[in-house]
C-alpha cells in the first residue's frame, strides 16, 4: 500500500515519515511526482487547508494522500498567529521573520502569561472520496528569546509544558514523543493499522 505526503516542506515530510515509518506502508512525497502544483493555503481553518492539499494530491496521483496543517495559537494574542502561522509576518516571511514579529507582540509580557499551544490537523483522503481528520495539541509557553537549532517554524521559542527546553533544543526523537504532530499521527497510525489489516485481508 502506498500513501503520498502532500507537502513540500522537507523538514515536515521527514518528521511525518519518521513517525509513520514503522507501518507496513510505502510513504511517498509530492517530489516523487512531476507536475504537481503548489496548493494555496487560503482556508480559514486548519482542517480546510489540510483537506484542500490532500484532496488535490489524491486526485492527481490516484493514491491515498495525507496532509497536515499546523500552527501556533497564543492565548494573549487571541489565538494568533493561528492558521496564518507560516505567513504571520507576510506571505514570503521566513521562520525568523515570524518569530521576530511574535516576540515583538509579546515584548514585556512575563513568561507565565506567554501561554500558547501548537495545533496539528491531519487530513487523510482516499481516491474513493472517503476523508478523515485527526487532531493533535501540545501546550506550552513562548520564550523571550529563540533557543536551539533543531526543528523548524516556531520551535526555537516554544517551551512545552513540563520542560525547560524549547522544541528546537530537543533532539528529534525527544520532540516526536510529545509534539502536536505526534498526537495527531498516533491517531492516524491507529486508523491505518486497522485499515492496512483489512486491506491485506481483501487481497487474500
């Protein structure tokens, strides 16, 4: 069985593959196919964006497709940057640009009030039209300065609850155990384990 990860974000794809690798599934990425266009993430919610990307890749490849949309929600900012996390400082913003804007918005706010959560929404779309959504969350606080060189996005400023290190100061295996993406992927994995078992039975 093959599944396509509908993302061109290499670090995100690596993370998804790393967490799903124990399944008896061939995991492909959009880079394994020619002519796939970049899908505009213009939805108002995480699930709208995730479904839009997965539907497009599924339609073009004829294979089940997985896509995630994730972001950071800061309580003091009313949930911003939220669904616009990757474009918080502008449509062509870098991770550094977004972090700089976020820290500027929280300047002078004490750590105990810099509460936030990472959200991950994973969409799984099949060629027969069946669609499934899986959610994951991790709560934490926003540090006053970026720390660490691992990960991507807002990882250098996110300190998960129960830890003193930011995500970017953790090794990938440490982050994988507690991340929002891990929680959503665990739910996806549970589903796929059952699905693959039924799939194999039908082939017998």
